[in-house]
C-alpha cells in the first residue's frame, strides 16, 4: 500500500517533490504546507490540499512521511518538530547550517524512533555515476585526482540564496552536492587537509563561487569548483588515474576514456608549436593508448523515494546515512574556515 506524504514548502523544490514523489509509485500526496498565502492559493488551484499550519500537518495521522523544502536557515526547527510529531523526515540539502544543528536533528530522529535523511538527489546524476563506475572498477586504475566543476554565468538567484542569514551561497547550495559525490567516490580514503577560496564577484555577502581542494592521506586529491560568472564552461568532470584519464564535458554526455596500454613508446613524433618542437607533450598513438567512450549509466532519481519507503518498512537501509551527512557537513565547515583564514586546514573528524 502507498504511504502518504506531506510536503513543507511549495516553492521551486517543493513543487518538484510533489511531482516526483508521486512518480516513484510508492507515495500518495496528502498535502502541502507553506507560509506564503500565494503558494497556498497556487496549491489549491492545482487541486492540492494545503494545511493551514504545520501543527495541522503534524496532527494528520495518515501522513507517514514529510519532505521539507524550505530555505536552509529554517530546516532545523521544522525537521525537529516533524520528527517529534512522529513523522519520518526527508530534508532538502544542505540539511543544516552547522554540525551542531545536524546533531540536534539526528538526536530528535533517535528519540522519536523515526527515520531522517537528506535529499542528495545528485547521487543519481549520470555524470557522477560514470565517474563512480570508473573508480569502483579501477578500469583505468585508482583515481589520483578528480576535478568536479559546475560553471554558470547568471550569478546567484536573486532570492534568499544570496543572503547569509538564510544560508545562501554556493558552498551550501551546489557545493554540498559535489562534495557529497566526491566523498562517495573516494569512500575508502581518509581526508588529510582542506583548502578553499571563495569568489564574490556578483555578491559580496555570500560566496558566488569557490575552489575547494580536498587532499587525502594517500595523496589523492578531490577538487571542486563552482562558478556563477563563467561565460565559457569548463568540463563537468576530469579524472587522472593510475592508468589513464577520463573526461565528461557536459552533464549528460558520455565519458571519454583514454587508457594507457604501454608506458614506453617506440617512436614519438614531435609536435610543432609556434615557439618550437615538443616531444614531451606530443599525443600518443593507438599502440600505447586506447581511447573509448563509456555508455551513459542507467539511473532513476525516483529510487531515492523508493529506498526511503522501503527503509521505513525495514526492508532496506536508507541510502543517505547520518554518518555521510555528518562528513559532508564537516567538510563544508572546514571549507568555510579555510576560506576565512586563507589557510589550508588539517581535517579533524
Ligand atoms: N536537491 C536539489 O536539487 C535542490 C534544488 C533546489 C533547491 N533545493 C533546496 O530546497 C530548499 C528550498 O529551495 P527552493 O528552491 O524550493 O526555494 P523557494 O524559495 O523556491 O521555495 C521555498 C518555499 O518555502 C516556503 N517557506 C519558507 N519558510 C517556510 C516555513 N517556515 N514553513 C513553510 N514554508 C516555508 C516559502 O514561502 C517558499 O514557497 C532549500 O533547502 C534548497 O537548498 C534543493
């Protein structure tokens, strides 16, 4: 039998949840709650029941699960109230603004014996899944460096995302997705240091972009860059591994892989550049390098909801765990500290 879900916040992401929770085929929509009267009118005009208060939603015993899609600074209070009210809770990312707030949420989940997770939907992005596949299969050896980039040119949206008090800025907005992805790809590594610098080109109050380097104890590196003032975008992913390289130019494009077959070459034809010849930088031939494309991995983002519903029924473990949420949060905090102090920070966790 389908479970009933209610959604708090009927803005951009709340509307997405209304559509996509139902597409998962395991849920029925009980209604939404939003503090903005216009959103209430919009919901009703779409035939959706709108609760008049959060208490009314919490007191609706038919609702087993609540998704919270409201600005980042108000996650804590709503998550805790819903958990204490006996609901299983999915919170939008970034789940909290600090590790302390996250611990309060986890504590409320434990006390109420209800499940609590965060909507890390970008774990279903096919570009990320292709990189994860390469890392897991070691098709081109262990990754030595992975660069994950998102470049746009429109600045931060002109809403609460540009304001510090509401948890705005790109580290919290896009950073959390890309950090979460890379920490899963490097799941067997231990973080050594973190270095982060931020940009404030279009917004002085919060970061409108950043460069983050996570160095692991093994020497492997995860690099994350988000830019909102990039009129030509750099490739989405680049991997340098023990036995080759991989590149994904854009979100849904296939991965280009170059696998080194033999290190030594019998003959290297130099490349003519404007200033002279180079053998060092000359391309390899097909005897020593195999170039191919990876098929785009299969992915269905609705598996997020299917998993959570199965987790409520005790049939499987929730995909996004509390420990993963904790690590993501600690890395973001360390990135903020590094940017503020203009220093590389030893990571402690
Ligand atoms: N996972 C993703 O891909 C993704 C994408 C976009 C946004 N988000 C996250 O979703 C959350 C919401 O972002 P958005 O883009 O939908 O913002 P939004 O501004 O479009 O919508 C937020 C809605 O919340 C309502 N609201 C504010 N405070 C409330 C409260 N206390 N109780 C009830 N309603 C309240 C507002 O009236 C508004 O309708 C944020 O945490 C954001 O980071 C996630």
